[in-house]
């Protein structure tokens, strides 16, 4: 199986979701859902802090505490 990076996976998942929802959800929300699903796949024990760290954004997971 070919290894792909997170950005490529996110784009693929977003495009599949976009086709499925047919414009009922805006693109920002679809991207959030894609990031969330990929983050869930990356971690084994799910906590909100681990999910926030898996999003690979510049946001700080400590900001919500």
C-alpha cells in the first residue's frame, strides 16, 4: 500500500465528503470533519488533547484549558 501524507488524505476525504453531502455543509466544516476523522485514526486512545495535537495546525492545545 502506498503511503500518503496527511494533507493528501485530508484533501481526498474532504472531496469525498463534499460529493456525499452535495453542498449541504460548507467547506470549512467539511475540512474540520476531515481533520477530525484523520486525527481519530492517528491516535489509539482518544482524549481531546491528543486530538488537538494530531490536527497539525498552529493552534495550541493548552488554550482551551
